[in-house]
């Protein structure tokens, strides 16, 4: 599978490039960089034969089968639609769009083209959440509540490496998207009751820096989510699963029980890296001609839920 990675020089672009080195069926043949990237030197250092700052140039290449988009959030939907229109399969990093209208347009384009289009909902693939998912599906666990905290210190436009960037991240359409999709994926239901509260906007960034979200699905399970870009402390996301038969705490690729005992995840998947597992599913779905887990169609209900929360902000 010959891949182009767009946004390769960014923090998560580099994570995808590293993940792809562990997938024998995948080869990166092109990278696309931003205006400030020395993308030619970046590609040469990694032995990647083609580099450009123009996505359309990469899409016109016959030796590109599929594209992984790790570009600024506001570009995701339009770029993914261009990839599909060029006959390429596409994995677009979360979120697939920053509004419902664009997300629906992307899903329509996927159906029209028949190409694989997947959203990078890595929480579906983290071994910790996979372990929980398999036990819910087998009937060993019934989820009563998911309690999630997503905390960062992002008072300026910087990426996960602390480097400056030209676009502004969003607590609802990016970070809440992870948990909203995960909760609906784990329960197998779409929320029928939602609410959201947001704090005052940042004077320069123009976005809410603190947010609280509540969800309920028809079976009665609830999700409580707290998010902040003002958190001056440990960063990242923590998920607490409160079930009928145990409590479990997930931190990315690690899982502990309610008493702090570590759960052995070694047999859950071929890797402990959620990004690698996401990329593996993308490549496998293309090779096998099937819909991937976390297809854009499967993730559309989360976008509809986010839209409902946003409209409730008033």
C-alpha cells in the first residue's frame, strides 16, 4: 500500500510515520508539508522519495494509493473530499470536520466514490478501550457511567510538541469528539439526551477554554466529560468506566482496575500503540475491500451529537 502523509512534519504526522514503519504492507512514498516546513529535507532524512507543499500534486501521482491527513482541523473535510475525488482512499485525523454540514458532505462523497474513508478515532483502537469493548460485547460488563477528563494547557496556538501553529484547536469538535464517539461506540447506542456548558472565550483565541458535557443513551448509561485548555498540571485524558462488574481506569494504552491493579493488555492486539493499530485497520480495510472500523459513516453519529451539544450552548 503506497501512502502519502499530509501534514507529516507535525507532531501527529511524525507519529503516523513512525507507526507505518511497523506495518509491512505499507510504504510511504510521498509527504506533504505546510508553508513553514522544510519538507524536502524532512523527506530526504527519512528516505521518502517525494515531497511537496501542494496536496493536489501528491494526489495526481499514480504511485499514491491512499492518503493519511494529519493537517489542521479546519482543512480536514475539504481535503478528505479532494482525496476521494482523486480516487484515493483516505484516513483523516480526528475530527473529520469541525461542523456537521461538512461531515455529512464527506460521508456522501465516500458513498459516491466507494473508496475507503476512515476517521482517526484512535480511542476505538487503544488496547485499553478494546479490552473494555470486548467484555461489554460478550456480556461480561454492563457500562453504567463513563467519566472522562481531558486536560491540557493550551493558552496559545501550539501543537502537542509545544511548537507554534497557525490554526486554533477546539475543545468540542476535537477533544470532546474522542469521548463522545468512544461512549457511543462502547454502548452501541447514540445519545438521546445531551447537554453542554462552556466557560468564557479566550480573548485572543476566541474559543471556550473550559467545558462540561453530559450524555445519556437510551439504555440509561451516562457519560460525564470535563475538558480544559487551562489546566496547569498533568496533561492528557483519563477515562473511568463504572460497570456492574468492576471499575476500570484507562489512560491511553494502559488500563487499571478500580483498586489500581494493572490489567494485562498484552494479548489484546498486535501492538500497544493505538495510532499504529488505527493505521493497520486502514491498510487492512483497503486490501480486503471492506468498511473499516471508524469509517466516516460510523463516526457520523458522534458529529451529530456534537452538533446537538453546540446548539445547546445558545
